[in-house]
């Protein structure tokens, strides 16, 4: 009996020891869990702060780009908010064609800045009502390259610089400054080219009345494969008039 009592006592001790070990494990696990919760909460805070910083940075980049764009557009009373509208048409098309590309903020920057090189073109050429003489045309055609040189060294505008440089290229290779053809032309520049023509056709200019979106769409479709990327012209055919009207009204 005494032996059994001792054995029972030993079993009890073992049980208590295990119980203590288990409690310790539980406390450790709980502490670990609290620690993980703290880490998660810290991470959430860091992420939120980082996100706010990125948004702030993007807003100040955009404000800088807009200021530069306005400086160019202020010279031309007729274009109004051409750059803003082109950027909006261009972004609408980009989101439909390549949503990932549309996520790159530099696409909008490039659309807005496309004609920044015109700061170097004299009023006499820029606003000449008559057709340009061959040498004036040569000077005018330098604006994409001048614009590219203005923005290419700005770290947040490297991709935008490609749009600025190639916004007058043509799908058939007959554009300028590099005579790139087809998919050699950066995708955003191919999209821009359609948006630019759409805006030019659907806005009143000193020497031309605007046409309807339907008419502009069909004229652009007729130049698919020559001036324009057929895929972009085709996508434009799917953007409803109501959407284009809204963009024109919102930025006009
Ligand atoms: Fe241009």
C-alpha cells in the first residue's frame, strides 16, 4: 500500500510538472501572439504612412508636371486645356487596352507634357496661320526631341520622356523624330497619338470647326494601320460617346 501511495505521489508530481510546463507553454504562446499582433499593427501603421507619403509625392509630382504643362499652354489661347483632355482620353484608352500600363503614373505625366518642347519654338512659327515653309516645318518638328531633352534627366520622368519623344511617330514609320514603326513605338505613345487626334478633331480651333465623336472615330478608323495602331483605333470604337462627352466636359 505504502508503495502504491509513493507511486501515486510520483504520478501526481509528474502531472503537476506537466501542468506547469503546459501553463508556461501557453503563456509563451500568448506572449508570442501579442507580439505578432503588435508587429502586424506596426506594419499596418508603416504601410499607411508609406502610402500617405507616396500619395503626397505623386500629388507634388503631378502639380509640378501640370505647372510645366500650363507654362507651355499659356502661350496658346486656343488650345485651352488640350493637354488635360488628351491625358484624360489617353488614360481612358490605356486603362482599356493595358490596365497595368495605366497604373504607371508616368503615362499621365507623359501625356500632359507631350508638347513641352514647344517652349523652344518661336511664336512666329507656332501661331502662323498660313502653311509652314519647309524650313519652318523642320524647326517645328524638333519639338518632340527638345521636349525629350528637357525631361529625360528628371528621375521620375524617364518613361514619360519616351512618350514626349515619340508622340509624333506613325504606325507606318512615316512619323518623326525617329521614324519608328509598329510596336517599336512605345505603347503609350501609340495610344497618345489617337487621343491627340481625337481631341484636335472634336475641339473648335481657329481654322476648323469641331466634328462629332462618331465622325472623329470613323476618320481615325480609316487611318488605322497607316497613322495609327489598329488595336488602339479599334479600342476607341468601343468607348461610348457618353464617356468621351464626360471627359470633354470635365476637362473643358
Ligand atoms: Fe506635338
